[in-house]
C-alpha cells in the first residue's frame, strides 16, 4: 500500500478507537460523577445548614444569583435557603475569591439570620499543595476559626488576617490564600445582610 | 531478582538514573499520600499505554509513530481521569491537575518509543509495570522524606486513599513539630532528589 494511503488510514483508525475509548469512559462515568458531586454538595450543605435549623428540601429551595462585583461570581451560582416552618433561618452564600494565589477559590458560607457563621466550605481551589491548600477542612483546622463569628462580634476593622492587623490566623508560608478567603467571607456576610432585608420586604408583600 | 526487573527498578531507574518525569516527581512528592496517589495512577497509565502501543505495533509507521503514541497516551489518561473522578472523587479533588499532567510525563513516551513499540504485549506490560514501580518507589521515598522533615508526620490524610484503615496508619512522629518548611516547598524536592541521586551513584560504584 502506498504510504499516502496507509498513513492517513492508520491515523484515522487509531483516532477512531481512542475517541471510542473516550466516549465509552464518558458514558460509563457521567452519571456517577454527577452523583458524586451532588453527594459532596449535600454533604457540605449539612454543615452549612444544620439539620436542626431547617425542615425543607434544600435542593428545592435554592436560587441562582450572579454578583460579579460583590461576590466575585463568574457565572450563576446557587444560593441555598434553609427554612424552619416556612421562615428563613440560614442561608448558604456562594462566593468566589478571585485574588487567591493560583486561580479562583470557590467557597460557601453558611450564615444564620443574626449574622453568625455556621460553617465555611471550600468547594474548589487550586492553591499550592501543602501550603495554600491548608485552607481545606480535610487538611488543617484553619477553617474552624470561623463558625459562630459574625461581623458584629469581630468588628469590621478586625476582619483581616493577623499580618494585616486583623484577628485571623494566617498559614505559615502562605498569606495570600488566607487573606483572599477571609475577605471573601466578609463579602458573603455583607451580602447576607442585604439579602435578608430584601427578602423580608418580599415576605410582607406576599 | 532477574536482570529485567533489576534494570528497571534500580540500574536504569527512570527517576534516579534517566531523570525522566521530573515535573510530577518534584511537584507532587510533598507527602506520602499525594506521592502514592500519583504513583498508582502513573503505574496504571504506563501498563495500559504500553499494552496498547504494543498491540498496534504492526500498523505503526515510522513517520507518524509519535502522533500515535500521543493520541493513545492522552486518551488513556483522560479516561483514567474520568474513572478516578467517578470512583475516587476525593482523591481526584486532591491530585487534581496532576492527573492530566501524566500526559507530559516523558517516561511514558520513552517506554512507548523505546520498548513497547518493539516488543510483545506481555513484555510491554511487564516493562510498563516495573518501570512505573521504579518511578513510584522514588516518588514515595521522596514524599516520605519531605513529609517527615516538613510536617513531622507520615501517611497524613491516608484516609483519602485507604478509607477507615488510613486513619489508623496516620502517624505524627514528632508532636508539636513546627516544620522545616523548605522541605515541603519546591526547593526541598530538588534537595531531596539530589541527595537520593548522590547516594544511588555512590552505591552503584
């Protein structure tokens, strides 16, 4: 066979089979990946919106918000509302920190009506392994300093890492990442305050 | 140990002697668990790609062999990434960008080119396994040294790989250890690798 026919033929054949492998893998894993992501989400929501503070189905009571300026969103993100007897008790605010060390850091902040944090969850980050990624709950206790704090308790001036004169611990060798996360949490808290005042208006209209 | 195995594990070790695949080796070796995760994925990839390359040996022509290897390696790694995402989701979240980076690991290309495309499938699989094992050993040893020096621990976060059993083998060697930070930072990887290479050269002589 002349090489002008054989070479394209071999390339096409191998491309066909490797594409087939990819199609098969995609088909075989698509549902499972979606399920894993949903499980991870429900798992994180459990801490953000504790069971005793809501009796509604969280996957139903969510709304899509997009606030690039205030919360750093790059696309629509789901905000989850925990309700007890029909009244909002906790909201889980998605926020993106764009000023991390490498790429965006996506997090969720659970906030009670009185402005207290229930929990903070890192959803996605690409910080330096062993340094910046210590913000993740499974790698260090850094995130545990936030629950039960509120802007009123800490004071807006102190809502910074220690390096910047605030009250939050940074991580040795990584200041940029904690600084970005601390700031993002502050934005989420400020957003929650506005959010509550607007929904209360809607509630009275109904 | 037969010469075939010894060559791949020690004498021609991919990481210590051929100095291939240094990017993932240096980047992911900051703890034993990270190192082990990438090591397993690399061995798996090497065995699969070697087998596939050897299987299509009769139709490979010299002019397009590199493109064919790249095609096969890239799709095997992508498929592997999807399966890891589906079945080892938490580990996948940690190893993250290093899984696609396996594509750029030149050990895999080197074995396809210099061995798998010239030998039978069975030999290619054996070659892939032991070359990968040689790389994996160095990866895990560097990971252990860096984790002990930098963190004072061994097998930290092992539950991500082994589930409940992992929590048992997590071992904080030095309590209240403040960490020798440079060991975890990238320069630490170069120092530890250099020391290992020096030891290997000394012993081989």
